[in-house]
């Protein structure tokens, strides 16, 4: 069969190329490369999409997390509970903002933060929780929100993989004090370079975050805080504005592909899939399966011309950088996160993937168990 890529960004680029060219040309002609009208347009559009008071464009998703934590007042010695299974930036941002990440295990059904284990990690030094909508699947914001209210903590959403997802009818990005977004090119809503954003419900908190992201300024050359330089590029804002218009349709296409995978892989070998909770709407950022034969299956698919990837091969609490922060102390076991890291495999998934391509991937996976 023809090779099937794990991801083909050129298909997304071609879809908007004709409409993007004049907008990029206008930016180049105006020399308006950082912030400006294109950024303001996208911020308004994304805020309307989320139904929040405001959105702040920043340089990337990691900066979005760091700026959110700084806006919430994270201080040295403060602890923040994070899931043990996520991209490294979730924990890294806590350290960069001056705090200490405390890891909790994830749920075997959704692979998202386990609220009960998170509750067990709360100490007198805990100030907040970062929940990750992993692979586009909303975390249990009800249970984590209740925990935070009961213990006087804040909740930050790491929404880097969940553009357009809904938790019990509400868009993610509206469920905590602040939400951090990445628009890395591989995301459901991806730029053609690095980009990120913050969203939230509290205008005062958003204003504080905007100041921090722009050198602590509340006016030109008037710096009221020590901030940083994290501003959204106008060229990327134009890409995001165009792609936002089709995001819901693109996510629907992803769900249609996910149904082909789920139906075709039911009962195959030891393959299992994360579970979508009733009332939630996953946007299938990654088409994730789990199998104890992950590495064998990945090699077999490679031979068949099918792309795949592992997100992520190591839980966060076992990363060397985290071990250095602990001063050499042995990490506490995280049973589910460690098992998931051994078994997770992501199959081809992007809005432009053909249904016949997804069917061919399913056939290849099934062949692995019958060959």
C-alpha cells in the first residue's frame, strides 16, 4: 500500500495558501510583525470562540504556562500538582516560574490527572493544580475544581492539545483561573511556526498576564512589573485566524476518523483505547492506543509504510532533569503513568487524513496480530 504519514502538515498549508498569501503580504508591506491588528483580530476571534472576556497571544505554549503561573503569584517554595504523564513543559513551566512540581498519577481510563491521587498530594505548601487535557480529551474539571475550591487552590488548564474540546458542554479554556494554549504546527489549531495564548474569565487576571508577557508594561516604556518578552507574531496570528474558522469542522473530521479506528480495532490483540466520558467532546489531537507490544507494533507499521509516534516514552517524574531537582532522591512510583509510557502509541491523525487511509492503518494493525 502507499505510505501513510503520521502527520502531513503540507495538506493543512495548501488548504489556506490562497487566502493566506494576501494577508501575509499586507503584514510585510506594513512592517507590522509583532502584535498589531492581526494579533488583535485573532485574540478577539478566539475569545469569542471560547466565550471568555479575553485572550492574550504569546510566543509559545510553554510561555503561556509560565506567564499564567506568574500572574497567579507563584513564589519560591510553592508547590503545584501536575500529572505524571504529559509533555515535559507542564512540569518545566512550574520550575521556570519558581515553584516546585509535585506529581500525581493519571487515570487508566482517560490518562488524565487522577483527582483522588492529586488530593493526596496536597500539603501546606500547595497553591494550585495544573490539569492537562491530554490528547484532546478533557480532564475531570468538576472533581479537580471541587478539590481546588475545598483547599483554596487555583486551577490552570494546560489546553495545548484540546482546541475546541468541551467538558459537559463548556469549551475547555474556560474551566480554571487561566488556560494555556499552544499553537505549535502539529496542534489541532496550529500556526506555521511557534505561537501560544492564554485565556481566562477574570479581566483583572488577564490584564496582569498581558503586562507580564510584554515586559511588565502598562503603557509604552512604563514598566510596573518585571515581565518577559512573549508576544504573538502577526504572521502566525493570520494563520491562526484563518484556521480557527474551520476548527470545529476539522475536529468533526478527526472524530469521524477516530470512529473508524475504534470500530476497526475493537477486540484486536490486547489493544485498548482511552475512554471518552459521556457529555464530554474529545477533539482527538492524538489517535492513541495502548498495547504491551507497542515497540513490535511500531516496527511492523514502519515496515508497512505507516507512520506512528510515541507521546510520551517517559513519565515526567522519571525525567533526568526532574531527578536532578529532587537531589537524587528516588521517585515515588506512579503505576499508571509508568505503564502508559511503556504502552502508548499514536497512529496517524490529522483533519486532512483520508478515511481510506485510516482504514488502511486499521488493516495494518490487525495484520500485526494475524501475521
